[in-house]
C-alpha cells in the first residue's frame, strides 16, 4: 500500500543530499505489517503486535438451541508503530471488515489469525476502529488442541482460560492488552444474558431479548464473558457496592437454593478481602452458577462463574479464591503466561488466610502439613512454579506450592511486612500487568532482606526446599 506524501518526501531528501542541501541519512519510518503474536513464549500466536486495544464494543446473536453465533464487533485501538496491516485473533468466520468506516481487504491465513489490510497507512499513535462481522458455531471450533466453548442446547457460558475470546469476538488475545467492554448479546426470548460489569440496557420483541452489559475498567480478554440461559437473578447493593447474582433454573430446586445462598456470601467476602488488600477494583460484583459442567470456576472480571458446588466450607473457599483473583490476575494482570503463579498462588493463599481468620486453621500449620505430606522426589516438587511450562500452567503445584511460597515468605519477613507487601503490590500495579521478578524485588524492598535464596528454593528449584528458617519453615 502506498503511503501518501512519504515517498515524494524521501525522494526530495535524497536529491537534496546529492546537491549538498541536506543530510543523505534522512529517512521515513517504514510501515509494519504488525506481528501475528504479542511475544509470549508459551503461546506465540496469542495477541498481536503494532497496536493496543482500548475498547471492545461487541454485538452478538447466539442461538442457544443449535449454538450458532453471529455478530459484529468494533475494536477501538491505538497504533504503536506505522501500520499498513494488522492481525486479530478470531476463530469464527469473518464476512466483512471496515477500518474507520472504509471497506478493508482481509484474509484468514490460519484458523486463529485474521489479517486486515488497512485502507490507509496509519502513523504511530493513531486512534482507529476496526469493525468485523463474523459467524460460526463456537462449540465446533478447535485450535491448538483446545475446544474451550462450554454449552449445550439450553445454556452457554463463554468462559475459559487461557483462551476463549476468539470464539466469540475478534481480539488482541493476551492478558497484556487490557481494554474496557460493551457486551451486547441477543438470545431467544425467555432467556437471560449475564456478563461483566453493569447491566445498562435490555430490550425484547416477540422472538429475541437483547442484553447490554458494560465494564469500564480495563480487563484482559479471557476475563470477558457472557452466560446465556434461564437464570434466577438477585440484585442489590452492599456497603455501596452493587451486585448481581444468577443461578441456573435448570438445577434442581434444592441446588438452586444452595447456590443462591452461597452466592449471597459474595459481598461479605469482597469486603473482607478489600480490608486486607485495598479497594475492590470494579464498580460491581456478583457471581453466576451454571447447570453446565465445565470442571472449573473462573474469575471473570467483576463476576466469577461456578459450577454447582454446594454450600459448605469447600464452596466458600472456592468463592474466596475466585474473588481474590479480582485483585490478583484481574486488576493486577499477567504480562506473560509463565508468571501465572502471581494469579493462582496468591488466590490460593487467600483461601488459607480466610480459613485462618474464620475457622481457626493457622496458615503456617497448613504450610507445614502440606510440606510434610510430599516426600522429596515426588512430582509435586518437580514443577518450576515461577516458570511451570505451558503444559503445567494450571497444575496443582502452581496453586498449592504457590500458596506455600507466600505463607513461607509471610513467616520469614513477618506478618506486618507481608501485609504491607501485598497492599503495596496491588496499589502500585493497579490496572497494570506484572512479572514475577517485580514481586521479588518489592518483597526485598519492603522487608529490607535479601531474598534471592528464598525465591530460588520455592519458585525456581525442582527439589523440595530445605526445612530452614531461611525458607520460612522453622
């Protein structure tokens, strides 16, 4: 694609230099195609280079009975280099693309990548909007061994980790590129849609109902979600914080009651966590319990989703975990997937702290019991928690040894310094992205101690840490 004015300018500079009228080295930045990946070693095709997304405006229609999804999304972004082409991550079939209202040519070189030829070259720092129209059956789409869509003929949940966004909207699909969202989903009449943030609009006709949700705080793509189906919904406000709770009506009535009773704990848990970590990062909270069996709960920003899991202490621990992610993983997000310990270890340790303060189960006792229950040489110790490898991102050692690391650190540097460390971590990185090394550095700054050996033993080594005071175990 030609660049208006740039080639004549370059020619003029060259002629001027030949006549002794200017420097021969003067040049104009060349346009970039924009990388097809953001640079994450674990998922090289995730995300894209050359731009940052600021907002997604999603408009989807989802036929629950057969799983067909169609719609369009405006991706509002800012270029970070001179661009004449860019990529988006999209598993669905694109049918049309516009850039700032002008028709753009596009190709789909792989199932995962949508390449857009820009109608005009964009200078670095330019704000622009790409509108993509698309359709497909998300449940049928597999990529890189993953089929993340969770649905049947009565209910659907656009939730998963590390990937879900390209199955329902075009995205710069990596935690590093956070954006705000408008999520508008149309479903057959009689069904509801629940998503992130606040419900800002709802319309219905004889056939369809349309639900418009908005979250104004920037979040990562895998944390955007919607749930569609028949739900019982409760709304309210607790200590000034609005909440929305939704439970699938497909569950047996006794289970529905249990699930809603469990979800009602959400505002109290959020308030308790805020008292330890600092202000809750979103303008609303809540949760959704599905009748589906995804095999996991997920910390979608402002509103986690859960399978039915009862209402006992273990259920409370799951809620504490997913709500702790609102700080660790959602607000303070990953810069790269290898640092997932900063999400899962921290949320798991918050379960330990909750048990300590509510049920009289000291976290240090739990650390010692867990340490003693795994012999040296077991596979539990072989995962490198600080960089577990793509195949082990969500293995239990990342969760449990991650929590053990934090409790051992708390024991070593003292509760006061540890509390200051967590609150400072959240405050300094509010709305941003982080790496493990940044936490290690902050821990040394707050405590005034040299902790290289400690973090090596717990995060980098593939052997059982020695039971020493230096490792927080004595």
